[in-house]
C-alpha cells in the first residue's frame, strides 16, 4: 500500500509505488487475483482466492470469532460464537432483548448476522448492530452460553525495547481481552488503543513517512473512536490521511485486530495494514482495503447515488521487489460495511498468515514474513474506488471509525 516503491499508491495519486498500488492498472496486468479491483471480478460471497508466488497457497475456510485502553476504565469480554442450535430468539426488530447475565446476542436473518456482547438487555435495531441483512425483517437471538465479562480500571505504558525496534504497552489492569474468536490463554496483549483519551502522539503519526502532512484537519479522537473523514483541503482537493506507528511501535508475529465502521462515497479507500520500509524492501500485509465506489461487489449505490462498501480485500505483498504479490481475496460480506462495526484481523505466524472477518477465516496464505512491522490506519482515495467527486460526503459524520486497535503476541 505504501511510499517510494510500495503498492498501495496509484500513479495518479502518488509518485510512489506501494503494494497497495496493486489495485490499479499496474497490478491488473500483474495479478489475476485483482481483476475484480480493476472493474472485473465475480459476484457472490466469494470472488475467489489467488496466489502468485510459487509454492504459496491462498485458501478460504470457515473459522470462528472477542473484545485495552490507554487510560481509564477497560470493559472487556471474552466470547466464542455459539453454534446455530445454541441461539434462541429473544426479540424482534425494534424491540428489546432481555436476558440474565452477560451473553452474546446476534441480530439479523438467515445467514447474515451481527453479534454484540451485552449484560441484561440490548436494543434490537440497526442503530445498535448495523444492518447485516438489508431489506429483511430481522430478529435478535441470544446465546445459551454465557460470556465472561469483566471491568477493570488501569493505565497502560509504552516501553521501548533495547533493540529499538519494538515497543509494547503493558496494561496494569488485571483483566485484558483476547483476540475475537481465538483462545485468549494462547495470547498476551502487547498493544492497545481504545481511543478513550485523545490522540496519542507518543504512539501515532498523522502522515506517512514520505509525505508532508496536510494542514487541513480531517481526523480526531472522540466518543471513544478514532475518526478519519473525507475532506477537501484549501486547494479544493480530497487528500490522503495516514495514521501509523512508524518509528514508534513495531511487532513481529502475533494477532492484530481492529473494530471499525467504514465510510461511504465514491473514491473512498479505507485500510488497515502492517508495513515496513527497510532500505528498498517494502513488506506489506493489507488486513483490510475497501472500495465503496468500485464495481459490484466492491460497493453499491443507494437511492441518492451514494456509494456504499460491501466487499473488502486482504492482500499480501512480499516486498522484495515491486509487484511481488503473495495472495489476495475479494471477500463479499453481503452487508453494508458503513452501517455497523466489524472486526478485521490477521493471525501472523512464522510460516502462515490467516485473515479474519468478524472471526470468520477468509484467507490463509502459507508464506514467511520475519520483518518487524508497524501499524497503519488510513483513508486514501482512488484505486478501484474511483475519483471522489461532489457525490462523496465530506465531514465527520462520514468517518472511517475505529473503535479499537489491538495486538497480541503468542505465548
């Protein structure tokens, strides 16, 4: 996705050639897997998986789907999604689901559900869960299995390791969350920003390393979320915003997860990725890239002609040279990703990477990455999403919202 020789950029938006650059004409010629990003591709739930590196396999499989803070009260929950037989209806749409204790509640219909953890009761509506099954009458169902929930108060500190390459945040709270859908006891939390205490400049930069930051403010931390929104600058142009930990936090291997809601509008290109620029090398793991303005199933237009995101792609670039694609998948969620929060994650092992959407395994790649990587959250414009125009909503109400970002290491 990144800078002087990586793939995220596009020729008409950067002079750089990041690995996210793949979604443009250069990558269309280089990789069949990204055909959909260039206006082709299939439809349905799975637009396919692909690997371009010899001996590397990309496969999609089913998986399962949990919930620190810089300072303040940390509410955590550990849960495992129950099998279908373990759910029972507790409410219809626009009513209230009530139950005993702390449990997982899902909202939707058929095979399209959004899941939340709650204690005692929860409103069964689109405002609480988003809309996982557009145009369908939905219900709430409660899991027969209780979730383990705890609340603790504490602070986190950042420690620079002797190597100078890794910082970790050590929470003083007695309870910490595990990765969603994973066995919590197999992981140790190393980094967390719950965005409860403002924008932390000791952890985050607000521009990518090869650019000068745009003076127009299009991001903030409020209401417990990082928000980045489309905005024209003083020259009247939409501009890219990158929030990253370059030079401040790196990690090799582990589990990396965000809980996020995506913006609408032609040209919007939100992403979550792990990256590094090491001399001429650009290793890159794109956990999530979405293109609301792209051809279906990337997105769809509402009655007002506003583009909404529906599919997204995890994509991996080895980075030893330009265009060294390991694998990618266009994953059609079947949902409007702008109406509710969803979890995008990767489990990075020494010889394998597994990508998840709300705990469901959507891409597995057998590949070796050993460089420390830093975290990136950004809202760029272009690529398969097209060029933003007057139909692209501006302002904070159309934000890429990140509820949290967390990283764990393997025990």
